[in-house]
C-alpha cells in the first residue's frame, strides 16, 4: 500500500460506509457526513460492515475501529473542503438540496476538490463530460439541478455503485450488510493527477488484507478505474430492468421477481438501454452482458431501495428512469420499452406528494 494517507470526505453514511470501510482498510482516513444521531453512534462505535467472503460460511464483519485508516463522522456544517484530497458523493440525489448539504456541496465545488460520485443518479456536471449531450434538457429529471452549478465537470467522475448493501432494520444504523459483493467501477477524471490519485486508492484497496482468526483474507468489493466515461453507465441497464421495475401499481416486488418473472421482457429492456448507451459513445465492452446481470439478480430477494422508499411514502427519489427516457427523447429514440416503468414511478410519487400536502 502507498505510504501516503489520503483524507477523504464522504457525503452519506449509509451506502457510503461500505466505500469508507474499504478505504480505511487500505489505510486512508474518511470523514462521513451524516445526521447527528448517526455521527454520534459512528464516532463512539465505528462502522460495522458485514459481507460474504468466498470460501467462508456466513458473513465476515469488518469493524472500522480495527482498521489502519480512521473513520469519523460529523454534520454537513463542520467539514472544510480544503482539508480533503477527495470527496465521495454517496447520498441519494434528492438529499443534496437539504440545508447544510447544499452549502457544503457548493463549497466543495468552489474549492475544486475532486469528487467521486457513487450515486445511481449521475451528477449533472458528469453528464456534461459526455460529448454532444445537452444537459439543460435533462434538468427536469433532478430534484434540484441548481445544487450542481458550481461543481465543474473537470472535477467530478462517476463510479458505478454495483455492490448491493442494506442496513438491517433490526440493527443500529452503523451496521451495513452487503448482499451482492461486486466491484465499484469508476471512470477516469479529466485531469491526470486526479486519476492517478484514484488509481492509487484502487491499488491500495486491491492490496489490503483483513485478518480473521489468524488468516489474512482478501475481501470482495474492489475499486476498478477505467478510461471510458461510459463504463459506469452499464448500471443503467440494470436499474431500468430490475430496480425501477420493482415498482408495481399496488406494491413493490423484489429485484429477482422484476427480472425473472418475464425474462424475455427483461432482456428486451436491458438491450434497449444498452443500445441507448452505445448511441452516446459507449463500446460494447463497457457494458455488462444480460446473462451475468440476470444471474446476479437471482440473489436479490428484496425490492430496490427506490421501490421501498416509494411505498414508504417518499415524495422524491432518484429518477434514473426519467433521466434515461429524457436522453432517449433528446435523440429521437422510441421510449416505449420503458414508458410504463416511468409512468408507474410518476404515479406513485404523485400519490405520495398528494398525501403529504
């Protein structure tokens, strides 16, 4: 591992705690930005991430207090962007308009600190790095597009959040359980120096080992850095085929059901999104074969986080479904394969907002 310890600010302590734990295992220090109750618990007890490890029964628990790097937590008012080498964006897209978070993101943008997004919803300034894509036409897919106005495209990259994880409802909020231990796949930054730092972090994560009962284990969930801007977009096919199709008229279904109830329909949606990504410039090797995704989906027995949030009454969620449709419409591509999905999400959001009014 590298001798230098990077200081990394991570906005979001739920999914962000997975990436933070991998960073701390690799020797780097992470400050999580979260709610006061979360921060107090994390500072007192650390972060506990449980994950399956090939060749071992059950789950391995990684406790941040036992790692070479440090994980601490605070509210959004405390951090100064100049104190950090890199920022991770791990909150849901609607959360960036929250008081305190909005101001922190604006300060990060003004400071020019390099940002790695591990959101499903790509930040607008990242989309601005895609040639010939009019991001103005896409603003309606965002809860508040203005929060991104001071984040320059050259300072941000996107990392596909392929690993699946959840907070067990019976556990404290500093516990995260990994259900699908795949890799984070990041695109390079515009600047070589920022890309080199990201690659150094990826190398450190690759080399890190976690000792259990005297055995040095290689833990899953690595960081892979790619030259292509389109590698993270491979997640779009998965989201439109599985996550958003969990949303039905009356209830949410599991990702497994969404994908496997009608496998031919799922394959068709997946291929449609792949083709859209290729129209933006993606190469076939940037994308994940449908068969590989369908196999992984067999183990996803819960509804997606977006579907769970909708049926819990959320007035806003990340709208990758609407973003993908808007991109297709801007290119004159028929959107009939995904229209029902977008309409179902629109309808449920409408009900939630009416109930909250």
